[in-house]
C-alpha cells in the first residue's frame, strides 16, 4: 500500500481527508475514488499548501476536479518555527486543522 484516503460526514459538507500518498498522481486517484460516493454533494478538502512541489501539483489537480480555494489556514508558532512532521511531503489532505498540523 502506497497511500490512503479517508473521509467523514460533516454537518454542512462531506470532508475528504486525510489523503496520504507517495506521489501527487496517486493522491489525486485516491481523491477521485473518495469522491465517488458523494456525487452531487458539497465536499471540502483541507489541503496543505507550501510544503513542496508535490502538494502544489495536487492542488492543481483538485482545481481540475472542481475544487476552489475557500480560505487559507494560518499556522502560527511562538519561538522556533515548527517543522512539518516526518512524511509531510506525502500528505495531500489533512483531517482538519483542529486535529493538528
């Protein structure tokens, strides 16, 4: 297994994520599969940005699937800047900002 994608029902939207894959094209394939049961329903993905070219490529692919940026999440730190967790370059969608990075 090179990746996985989960989803959950929200109060206003279906939420796709986390999405973890080895390559952006794998992440997009997982997203397509995850979206299949929710045809015609509103879906959100909390996609990390600025982590690397793989995430940028995946963001472009999500736009191609009809997604549009709704808001930018701002991560703040006091003291030394926080590095992303190990494996951050494989993360293309997060569960939600309330669950950490």
